[in-house]
C-alpha cells in the first residue's frame, strides 16, 4: 500500500508525523508521503521538519516515509517559486492543491501547478482537458482522492486522464486517524471513479515507479 498524500499536525492534521507513520504502517502501508500544507509563511519550518522525520522513521524500517509539501492556496503566479523553494529545502514529493469544488481555490491554480512542475496535482476538481493534457505531457500525476468533498470529481478526473493519457494515482489526503486507508478501501475508491480492475493495478504499479526515483 502506498499513500501519496497525507497531513500531520505540522499543518492541519491531528497527529504528529511519527504517529501518523505508525498508524499507517499498522494498516499495511509501506510507503507514506507526508505532504503538509505550505506557503511562504511556513515552508521554511515545515519541510525541514518532515525531512528529519522521514530520515529517522525510515531508518527504523517497516515503513518508508517521504517528506513532501502541498502548496496550498498559493497565488498562481507564485507557484513556481514556492515549488522550487520546497525542493531546495528537501521535499521529495511536491503536491499542488488543485481546484477542488469545496474550497475557494484561485482560478488558474491547476495550470500554474502543472507549469511549476509539481509531482502531483491533488483533487483537481473539474480539470479542463487542456490542463489534463499538459499534465500528461509534463509528467504530473492527477489524484483520485478518498477525501470527503474533494472526491466528488474523481469520476471526471479519471475520465479526463483516460482521454489524454495522464497518470492517475491514489491519495487519502488523510488529516485524522480515521482518514487513513487500507489497500482494500483504496481499491474501492479507484473502482468508484470508474477504473477497471486492470486500471486499478496500473495505478499501483505507476505509483511505485514514480517513487522509485525519489529514494
């Protein structure tokens, strides 16, 4: 089980990163990305802290923790600069907070995140075919999420990705213990987005390949 999108109390989650990792491990997760919400207000504090947690936790074995960052409600014109800063500070997986239906995300954020070269565009809402195509061309993955509200457009995201050949991945977007997903439930989320059994397996194999280069 791989989860590419979770949050700790370093942003708006409920658990210390260490407890989040332990709880995920207990549910069968082998690779966990902790991508706390960042902007220029806190990126200098959050990312280095997650890097330390990733190093210490992974060294113990049992679960691999990846230090990430979710660029959240960042003005579109600042995305590229913030993404670069997060990487310089050690983020191995950069997430763009996409244009979900349930938050007032600025129009143009999906495009700005893709152009900035994020690794994952989270909950991209009613993403346009043009932006999905650009994501496919630039190797930016699109998220199928288990998060309440954000998941309303999973079917649309899957349809757009299939139309243009974009990579689909899974992220729980967990903020609390009850948000963490086992593999069985994650598979159901993917099926619920309209994916076939073969496509579900493709999602997991592609996720493994994406993370291989970030060791």
